[in-house]
C-alpha cells in the first residue's frame, strides 16, 4: 500500500471517529441548553401576555392583531429610516456640492414653534405606534400559545436562540484568542522581509491567498496559523527564527501554509465549539446537588469532546507535514526542523504553558509544553519521533 493511500485512509478513519465523538458531544451539550431556552421563551411570553388584555385597536377594527402589529412595526421602521438616512443624505449632498448660504438665515419665533410642534407630534406618534405594536403582539402571542403547535413553535424558537447564543460565545472566545495572540506581534515586512517573500511563494504553490506573517518576541520556539483565506496569519517567535537555519525555516513555513490550504483553522474551530460550550456551561460555584451533578456531566462531556478534537488534530498535523514536504520537495528539512525544535523545547519544559483549547485553536507546529498533553487521549500532535519517521518514509 502506497504512502498516499495510507495517509488518506488514516485521515478518513480519524475524521469518522472524531465526527462520531464530537457529534455525540454536541448533541449532549445542546439538548439541555435547548430545553432551558424553550422553557425560558414560553415563560417569558406567558409573563408578558397580560399586555394583550389592554385596550387594543383590533377589538374595534375587523383586522387580525398580528396584521396591526406588523403594520405598526413597518411604520416605526420607516420613520426611523427616514429620520436617519434622510439626514445622512442631506449632509452628504451638502458636502458634495460645497454650498453654504452667503447670509445665515435668522431664526424666527414661528419657525421655532413649528419645530417644537413637529417634535411633539413625532413623539406622540412614535409612542402610539409603540403601544400598538406591544399590545397587538402580546395578543398575537396569547392566541398562539393556546394551541399545542404554538407552544412547540415558541419553545423551538427559544431553544434555537439560546443554542445560537452559546455558539456565538464560543466563537467570541476564539476571536478574543486571536486578538491576544497578536497583541505583541509585529508584521515581518520591515524586519524580516524574506519571511514574507517565502510565505507568498509557498502560498502561490499551495493555491491559497498569501497570509500575513507576524513575528512575536517569545523565548519558546513557536509557529502557528490563525484564521483562513484573506484573513489568515502565520505567527513565528523570535526564538524559532534564532535556532532554525534557512531550509528548516522554509519547511516550517510550508507546514503552516499547508494548514491554511487544508482550512484547518476553520475545521478545528468548528470541532472545538462543543468543547467550549461545555466549558462555558460548567457552574464555577456549585451549591446544590443538582449543580454538582451538572458539573460532573459537563466535565465528562468536555473531556469526551477533547478526545475527539485530539483525534482529528493529529490527523491534520500529519497531513500538514506531508503537504509541507511536497511544497518544499525536502522532507528532510522539516524532519530536521522538528528535531531542532523538540530539543529546544525539552530544555525549557516550563516556559509559556498554555491552555489546551488555545493550543488546538492556533495549530502550533509543536504540542503544548505540558506533560499531561504530550501523551494519552488529549494529545493534539503525533509524537515527534513518529512525525520524523513518517517524513523519512516520504524522503525514501
């Protein structure tokens, strides 16, 4: 069996195993969140349903309450759009034409009075429309919640809404991570122009947009990718630049460009989402038996999800190593770089320890410097020895 076929089969098996683990994690994580969201939505609408008993226009006119609510919303939106966009267009026209009155008009008492009356009328109409929107919407909800179908629809909307909020919070954590990692980083254009040149050439070979290369002053040899597409970035530490020679550095850059070509940032961010949701859901200060039970359940779900992410991550690292060897035409250069980086890492076992989620999210060329994460089910990278042996097979 050829090396290419073996690699594809290995990636397929890992992807299927990871998909099974992460799918079960996601389902187990979001079901309780969805139930809570549905209950909250029904309780909230029931709480405000008393507003539907207030005087309404739909009791006088032969028009359904939902139609009046929709009409009130449309008018309110139209007034707001006219007030905002009309004023912006007027200012833009003045700026484009450059016209200014030769003599400033004097404000008259009648014009001031008219402005006050218009303002009062605007407030009265807005309040009236807002009242109409609230009471007619409340009546619509009252009628809707009488039926079982209505209750199920409201519960489903609440469940989807709360699940979406949880996913958005997980994505926000990943965006915050990117911002933190780039806080003290500088673009390589000025001080290390050769890095930009090399990355652009490798990106062209891999048929991906050229990433922005950053250099960060850190004592640990690091190389990782963030983002994808035109927003992609490769971050290298000064220590890594110091200890690698030119062919080794090119091989490391090729490894990171291969991650971009494989869209690994997006893949791993999606895989990590249920783990982050489980972590966010953990009660940090449990006080009751139910709280402790929830902590146990979500802690186990988080560990189960981490194992799935690790399975997927190891396959992506193997694929990036293989693609990097193909881009440079020198598997030996990447093997040499890995050996050099590993030797340096072993001499600094306690430098720059990072959390597991951060290590996976940034797709670092080296695993985290933590004994518990270098072996076992949470290992995000194949061992350096296995990676080097794989590259030697490619060279042969």
